[in-house]
């Protein structure tokens, strides 16, 4: 996976992407159709999200559970004075995972004004992907995860799923109504 130890987030590192970091790879590619994605592992499977939706990466913190919350919501943590909901991405995607794996990385993402922490196994890398290299997922009749995956890409012979955060993140306001 990620050979650069500064980018290895398995050991409790914190990362807060700056605009300089986000555009370092883009400067090497003058093609405007290239976007950057943060790749990570969930249940031994490769996923990624648009890096512009990532606010920070934190080592895992024990979440305070809340009663009557969905099974994929682990609870909340205190993030510099803000209550941040934590979602177990493996449970949300219905991926069998080993609880003993010690998922200990939280990717703080934002979709619109909604900010949520995604609990994953490990962060892998930052990928520069041309839009021509993104393919739609196939139509599979019994695939419950398809609605969460917007596209697929291949890097180093590994198929990586691009998550659509607008469908992955729960819509809290609709549950209130």
C-alpha cells in the first residue's frame, strides 16, 4: 500500500489536507479532467472518496454510543468541541468484517453541510484519477451496495470503488420529519 510513512495512517497519525497538499499532484498533471481521491480499506476491500470531501484523518477514538441509533452508527466523538457522529463504514456497506481487526482510522468527510466520521480499517493512498478512467458499476440485480458506489477505477491492478457520499451518509433531517 502506501510506502510513504508520513502518509501511513494506521499508527495514529493525524492528517489535515492543506490546499498545497491537495494540488501537489495536480500540478504534475495539466489535464483538468484529473481528480484526486483518498483511498482506504474497509473489510479488506478498496474504496475511495473525492479528496475535496475529506476534512481530516484521525486515529480512532472510542465513540460514545447513543440509544436507538442505526446499527451502522457507532456513536459520537468530541472533535475539538464539536460533536461528530461516527459511522462504521463496513456495517453501512454490509461488508462482513472482523471486529478484532481494530478499525482505528476515522476519515472526517463533509457532504454539503453534513460532517461525519467514517470508521475504516486503514487509509491507503491519494490517487490522481482521470475522468476517462472512471467506469460506472455494472447493473447487478441483487447488489445492495451498488447505490453507494458511483464508479470504479483500476490502479496497480486493483479495482477501487468510488463512494457516493450523498447516498452513504444518512439523511438526518428526513428522519426527523
